[in-house]
C-alpha cells in the first residue's frame, strides 16, 4: 500500500466497510510484520498476581467499587512456581500483571523481580501494574524488569474523563509512559476499541499519540462490558474496527509488537487468528494458577480461564499454524530499525 497515511486516509480506514479496501489494508499490515519479524508469533506467559485494585475505572470488573469481585493475591512462592511452570513449557517472557494493589509496595515488588531475575537470568520480565512514580519504575528496572505495559486507553482528554473517575488523568498516564521510555524499558501502550462515547476522531487521536510516543508494544482490544460496572449496558466494541486499528497501527509502527488479545478471542472463536492476519504478532497465554483465573475478570465471559497452560499452548500453536505463521517461544524482543 503506497497511500500516504494522512489524517483523512486514516479516518477513511477507521470508517470503511469496503471489503476490498480492508483486504488491501490487512495485506499491507502482514507484509510489514513479515518484513521485520518474518512468520514468527511470540509467546508471553501472563501471571495475574493480584486482583486487588485501588482504582475505579468505569469499564473494569476489578474496580474497587465492585464489592462482588473475588479478590486474591499470589504469594512470592506462587509467582515463582508460575515462572518455573512456564520455563518447563518453554516460555521466555513472564508478564506480571495486576491491579494497582497497595499491598505490593516498591520493596516487595523489587524483591520479587530480583528473585525472578536471579532464577531466570535469560528471561524477559514484563510488568503491567499501573501508574507508579519515576523512582519506583527505576527501581524495578534496576532489579531486572525489562518491559512495561501500560495502556493509555484513549488519547483524548475529555474521553479519558468519561472512562475514569476524577482522581485519574490522561496527563498522569502519559507522564508514566514517558518516564518508562526514559528509564529504558520496552514500553507498551494500548487502547480499547468501542469503549463508551468513543468516536472515529478519538481513534485518530490514539494513532497520533502512538506515533508521538513510539511505543515498542501496543495492546489493542475491543471493549467488553462487565456486569458489575457503570458500563454494563453498553455493547461490545466492533471487532472488525479492532482489526483495522491493529492494521493501521502496524502501518504506522512497522516494528511494533502487537498482541492478538484474549479479548478478541472472547468476542469471536477465530478472533485471534483474524488479529494475526491483520498484523498482530504476539499471543499471551495464561500462566496463572487455574484456581484464580476466573477471579481476574476485567470483563465478562473471558476465555481460556479453565484450561491448563500446556493445553492452551497446544491450542494456540494450532491456531497460529493454521494462519500460516509459526509459534516462537524465544524472548521476542523489539527489533530496532536500522535508521
Ligand atoms: S483497569 Fe486497571 S487500574 Fe483500572 S480498575 Fe481495572 S485493574 Fe484497576
């Protein structure tokens, strides 16, 4: 695709329903991902280690106002057991994800990261634990964390205010992302497609923000309502639009690592395959203990909460191979372009 990605072109692709145009868009996205990453799809092992959260995001089932959520925290030993299990299955990236849980102080987290780094010197350690200070992020990095995922959710100030309570701000979220980049993490931003009150122009702003931030990873998934949130009556995000946003992100950030998220698989049995065919190149199976997986409910009807990780891996491998790609269990670091 040789069309320059002007705002009007981007807006057109955000809104188009023309099957030929969409096929061309996805082909261009696949060509670019194959140019930089070949046919490989990288695998990350997700460890959801706490479902406590001090925040109250209106779209999230873990919000502190959801008093019917079942809360849990994994012990250090349980987290390390997840890593050992992952290592035996061939994983080389552990993603420690949780709500913003004050129990996990900087000191406790630093000890956990240090221990994982000591026991797994060749594995990538990714954190996804929300907003912290520059100094906290720097401590975790020094202890051995390599990557950090922090979705911005929407790059429009007003829209951010419609999705979050007053004590949260887009400005603070953006500052965290800039801090993480400055410290030297491989940084992941990301957004929800089809969140309440979102417009095509908001999505264009998301693309602008991604171009400005130049993150190494971008998580793009559809909004899915959770019954115990103020957004329970809103519909699911549009899956086809989600795929177009993945493809557009691939065109703007050719060497980004883009996951085929669990959320796209939740809305469609072939959702993850379709995301891979729109330019995604990462999958994130769950390494959390089976007993807690259903409790980590960001949205309703999340898939893969009842299967052993080994079964999930086999299932994912089949799905990946049927799209013509191959599963790569290596670290799958970001590839810097030589210019
Ligand atoms: S989206 Fe994250 S920060 Fe917001 S309530 Fe859910 S877990 Fe907490």
